[in-house]
C-alpha cells in the first residue's frame, strides 16, 4: 500500500531560545511557537521547563539537516549569548536556503515539507 503524501508549508519568522546551554531552540511565527509536524512542541523535560522544539535530547536531528551546527555545538569559545545568537543565524540561513525542506515521515504518511523564512 502506498503511503499518503501531504504537502505542507511552514512559515517561520523568529527563532527563540530559553536556555542556550542545553541547545533549547524554538521556531515561531507571529510571536507564537509553531506546533505542527515536523516541528511539534516537546517538553517540559529535563532540559527545559517550557515547551520547545530542540534541545540536547534531539539536537542531532537538527544537525543532520544543518551540518554547520555541528561545528557550532560548543559555546566555550564565545560567550553563551554570542554563541546562541550565532546558532540562530545559522538556522535562519538554513531555512532561507531550503535545508529544512524535504520529506518527513510520521504514522505511515509522508509529508513534503517546505519551511519558509518570513521577513518581518
């Protein structure tokens, strides 16, 4: 049986972080966290007490799509805030370049996802 295909466009206009030291980052649109597959909210958990998208527990998933983050994964060379802002910039550029676009699978369905950066 063929898997169902769904096209999905996700608009992002902000990347936020509540706790840089645990790689806690979220994608937002119009000041609200996005909560749609493949960017469903997780948490609270051991890494952060509020809902978010990525943390130390699943950071590898983001690195798989944005390999440049692997070299940015240690903030010891910079201040924590400078490091966090640079990570947000790398993620924004990846969205603009289409590196988060692709096929994502969930519950037997395939989602063709396009992630679009919206300038405010």
